[in-house]
C-alpha cells in the first residue's frame, strides 16, 4: 500500500527537503505541494491524500485554519518550530482535541 502525502509549507526549501524524505521511502508518494493554507485545502480536496504535513505559519491562510478545514478529509501532521502547544490545540475543535 502506498501512502499519499501532501506537503504544505510556505518555504520552498523546506518543501523540497520533505519531498526528498518522502520520495526516499518505497511506501510513500508525494501527492502535491502547497505554499499556503488555501493551496493546502484545495489540494487536499482535489487529491484526497492519506496525510498532509502542515506548517502552522503560512501566508493567506495559516496552517491552524487550514487544518480545521481538512481534518475530516485526511490525517494531519502539524509541523512547527514553535514550542507553543496552543498552536496545535487551536487547530482542532474541543471535541476532537489531539493527544501529545
């Protein structure tokens, strides 16, 4: 089984790094890349990936709101260099809070 992955990050170099990591695994496939939250939401709706790697800080629509919009359609792995748990918890409605 191949796991289809979308990579969402506003920095092209970061996306390229994750693309190399994903493509190096025989059971993973890059389904697409997004440079902001709007592109990420559109890409998830169009490609129906198994998982999205979502940056929190992106232009136009941040990763928190983008996660809220796609959480029911795919699994989300939130990526951040920030050490604030509330960034992650803000992405989900209270009834669906993730565990850390």
